[in-house]
C-alpha cells in the first residue's frame, strides 16, 4: 500500500501522457505556446510508463486516469489503455479529454478497456468556444460527446466557470449535461502564470448563486476522495463544484501525478517533483520504488492556494501536469 507521511493512502495515479494539445485554452496556456519544453527524446514510452503503472497497481493503486495535454493527440493511445486494462481488467480506468477526437476514437478506447471519460466543455456558444480554445472546436466536441454516450461511456463534463465568458450559461450547461446523462462539474479557475491574465474565475458561492435562480439546491455528502463538492437539485440531478481555493479536500487527497517526461508530482499546487525517467530507462525498478517513496514522503499536507485566492500564483502548467 502507498501511504504518505500524513497517513493518506495513495491509490489514484494520474498520468499526463503528453504535454501536446490541439487547443490553446486561455486558462491553460499562452497563445504563442511552442510545446518545446520537454523534447521528444524525454517523453517516456508507453512501455516505460506501463512498468511504472505496474509498480503502482501492485502497491494498491485502484484508479488510473490518462490526461495531458490532450491524451488523444498521442499516437495509439488506445494501445496504452489496453496494456493497463489487460494487466488489471477490473481497474477504474479513466481519461480526461477535450473531446475533439472522440468522434474517431471513442469506439477503440471503449474496446481497449477505458471505462470513464471526463470531457471538458466550457460553453455551448461556438464563438465563445473559439475564443477560449483559440480554435473552432465546438461542433467537434459536441460530436465527440455524442459518440462517447453512444459507446456507453460513463461521462462527466468539466466546466471552468469564468466571469463574463460563460457565467450566463451555467444553467444551460447543466441542462445539457443532464440531457446526456452526464454529471457536470464546475471548476474554479486556478490562476497560473501560463493563463491569460485578464481571466476572472467564479468562486463556488458565485456558481451556486447563479444556479439557485433556477433550482433549489442541497449539498450532499461527496465521495470521500473527490475534490468536488456535491450538490443535488430538487429533481434529483447531481452536480459538482471543484473549489481548490479551499484546503478541505487535501486531508483526503489520494492522488499522485506522473508527467509525460517522467516527473512524479505529489501535489498539483506544489512546485516539487522527482523524475523516474532515468530509473525506468535503466529498468532499475528498485530505484523507481525508492523515488516513489521519496515523492510520497514529500507530499505536502495542503495545497498552497489561499482561501481568498491571493496565494502565490503557480508556475506549474496544467497542460504538463494534466490538471
Ligand atoms: N486536454 C484535456 C482537457 O482539456 O480535458 C486534459 C488536460 S486539461 C489540463 C485537464 C482539465 O484541466 C480540463 O478540464 C481543463 O478545463 C482544466 N484546466 C486547465 N487549466 C485550468 C485552470 N487554469 N483552472 C481550472 N481548470 C483548468
Ligand atoms: Fe489543451 Fe486541455 Fe489545456 Fe485546453 S485545458 S489547452 S484542451 S490541455
């Protein structure tokens, strides 16, 4: 079992399989992003990542999520899904994606053993989607969502709530998610040095205030390790709000992150990490386990965001860590 020094059991591994992305979302990266931070030779191969996944699964990890960058731009991602699923068929195996390539990929991902999909959808307005992603994306994303539903995936929709951008659409987005039998999770915008500086996020209370104009809402008990507060409307629809500006999910954090170039990261809002790349390339799995232990020992008790949102702005790029 993987346990950190605060006694938290770590059973959830998130892997950013690539930092590359076909979008350039304003809250995630600058317009002139060159994606040249890592370099091709430094990306772990699927085999190298898989050997590390096996170490984690053999030590009690029960959930693996593939993210990015955009995981569907990495070639043959379904092969990696299949490698992991074949090793532990009952595993909770999920992916976070912008949905653009799901129309083409949903079927093979399902066949490879992927079980759940979180799809990012910030707006139902094509112009706003174009503004946010800096590319015409909405029709592709919506087609991708439909394909995922057709393939029988359990889906969640991730919506970053932004003042003056999609605050007028939060109800419409909830209704859309409901129509697809999906849970929507509004995410507070997390300030970081790569995001456009003029974006202003809505906080949990702002989101609830907007939704309360249409629904009567009750907070309910969330699943123990989820970063998302859970709510239910009077007609029984459940939705979430992820508010990292509060520390209250840190106490039950069960996550560990691996970046595409092999950096093992104990906390999204914390600058440190240690690389397993050389150990995996040398097939020195004893060393990899030692690094894993050191990273768990370094997992901070709380993320460094302040309740008032005025904490130090993170320089960690979401497109490298996978959010
Ligand atoms: N490309 C995939 C996608 O967009 O779903 C996966 C990677 S993306 C970094 C993972 C999640 O992080 C997405 O749901 C995205 O909306 C969210 N995200 C990115 N930057 C964010 C920010 N500054 N604040 C809050 N959420 C952010
Ligand atoms: Fe790409 Fe996802 Fe970042 Fe948007 S949020 S730029 S889709 S990695």
